[in-house]
């Protein structure tokens, strides 16, 4: 398995390249490219959130706690006074950081369901939904955000698989195949639910202007 530093470096390189291509083709401007670049880097460490107490896990849940607190303030702003509003934001953040995180750590295992291609696709669709419906980004920019997340996620999985191969002796480590999976018999129900969620998302979510289903 690749190290945290390696995942960050490769994710940064891939995200930077993709951002540069999008700028050159006129799809985005520089501020948007910077945001997508950061999103791609975050996605590059996202699969390791199933590793308890790892740096990616702490980072992702800290960001999520902050996002939930901000969302609570935006939703209930004007409906309660400042003291209660801040208290609600703090309680929301602490609930995510400690209660949700604890439950998440108990039900997940490292290199389990999160180290799979359908998980990468589902994270991408979730990113689109948040970007389009919550942040009110344009349709194409929301889909670009989803592509950067899924792309960075899959880049992480590919890197882990490459580190499972001993190129000098041309042999495979025991971990080969556990990072980039499409299905697992031992978790067949979870995978079926993942694919069902992806199918539902593709059915109900609006597509970019230049994509037409035939």
C-alpha cells in the first residue's frame, strides 16, 4: 500500500494536470480550477477513511464537522438568536466528529467496501448532489466536481494496486486485488446496494448539457 505522502503527491499531480486541461479548454476559470485542484487532492486520500485513526480519517471528519456546523448556521439563520445558533452549530460539529465517527469506525474495515470502484462512483455522485443542490453550482461545474472526486478516488485505488506488485521479482503481494474491486462475494449485499444507489443517482440526477442518453 502506498504511503500517505505518496497518495498526496500523486493526487496533486493528477489533479493539477486535470485542472490545467480544463482551463486550457475553457471549461473553468482559475478560481474554479483551484477549488477543483483541492477537491482532487482530498479525493486522493478519501478511500483511507476506513482506516481508524488515520490522517485521512481525521482530516475528512474534521472537514465534515466544519461543513455540518456551517450548514446548520445557514439553515437556521434568522430562526433563533445567535447564542442558540452557535450552540446548535457546535453540537452538530461535535456529533459528527465523535458520535458519527465512532459508529463509522465500528462498521467499516480497512480495504473493505470503500476500496472499490462503485464507492468511487457513489462519492462522485454525492459530490454532484451537494455541489448542484446545496452550493448552487452550475450543472457542468457540479459534474466536473464529481469527476475530480471520482478520478482522485480511483487514482488512490490504482496506486495501492501498483504497490501490491513486486516489479523486480514480478510477483503479487497478498494485498493485490483488495484495493481496486468491483464486487466481493463476502459483501455481496453491500455491493448490490452500492450499485443500486449509483443507478438511482444516474436516473434522477440531471446530466451535463453536452451529454445525451440514447
